[in-house]
């Protein structure tokens, strides 16, 4: 269910949000090669039936990057489908911290890591390939996120947009150390160097977290081809003022207008009453 051209899906939640309101989930996504690259090494997955959304940005040259990202979303999708019963039974666990879903998501990403690494060992042309993975499962009034690399997930809640994933990148480490400002990081020649990826090694540490949903929440997941050119304020304005299915294309157009030197993938997920 990789969606190279983007599509919209609707999934009705079986349980309420954190205020007891019945909700449904809508999603829309689009990917674009950009204005400089010849090939799109991004892959993405929208599976509203599972409540699963994934962005992967491949690395390792055209063949390696495309292989790694597509294998990542395929493996994560298959793993979550195979463990759908665990998600169904565990997504509403109380307290939230006791839910097994973050572990299931992390295991899905680690399975993708193993599959990519094994594939690379069998083909010299693919050695060294890897990918970012940002994956979200929305179920039982909660969002569960697993993340590796510098693709991102943002949450727009009321008037505020927040980046809820943490970039595994060299410039982000420099920002945390006080060596760079965010403005300087945008212009840094090192901004594409990531410190953690899926598939480069046999296993990987996966960041996971969960949060309760509220009606009106909107998520935006993207590769760095968007984040390098469009700031979070502009993303938040688009999420707040546009129809959900309009946002991915509008963000891609904006990134392309500003250079489009990388592949661009944008997924949006909305929580509605």
C-alpha cells in the first residue's frame, strides 16, 4: 500500500478521544521527486484501515536509497498487519504507559532494519544503504509513534504546532550543544548527515512515544525535503486554513519554489468528531 501519487483515506476509530468523544481519522499524502533529483528515494504508506502512516527517506544512491525506503515501508506495513490483534487489544490499555503498541511499532522498525541490512549484504551494489523511518499508528483515541532519522512528525493542536519527533542528525546535536542556532542549522552544509538510520547496521535503537488524541488534532509527517525549506509556522498555517487533501500538494509546491533540491514527501492525518 505504498502511495507514490498520494491518496486520501478515512478510518473511523472504535473508541473515543481523551475527552470521550467518538472520532474518525482522515488522511492524505503526496510525494514528489523535487526539482534537482532524477529519482525519488522517498517511500510512504497510508493504511487507514490499520491506522498506520509511514514516511521513509532512503540513502545510499538511487538504487540503494529507493530499495531501502520501499523495503522499510513494506516490512513495517506487513509487521503491523500481522500484529493487528495485539494493537487492537493493547492500544486502549490503561495507563497509557502500559500499552504494548510502542513496542510493536519499534519491533516493526527493527524488523525493517534487519531486512534492509540482510538485503544489502547479499548485493554489493546495495551495501551501505539505509533509510529514515517515521511511523505512526492511530487507534483507540491515541497516537503511537516510532522514529529513526531526520524525517519528522508534527502535531497541530488548536493554535500551536509542535515537532514531536527528535531529529537524529549532526546539526540537531550541535543545536542541543549550543553550537548552532536553528537558523544556522538550516544553512549548514552538514544538515543532511544523520546519526541514526534503519538498515545501515543489523539493528537500531528506535524512539517511541504515545499521546492521547483530541478532536481537531492534525499531524503532518514529512521527509527533510520539506523541513529544509518550509518552517513549522508555515506548516501550521496550512493545516489550520486548508482542506486536509490540499495540504500535501501546497507544501510540496512551496518547497519546490524554494529550490526543491531533495525528494519531498508529506502525509497529513486529521482527528475529527
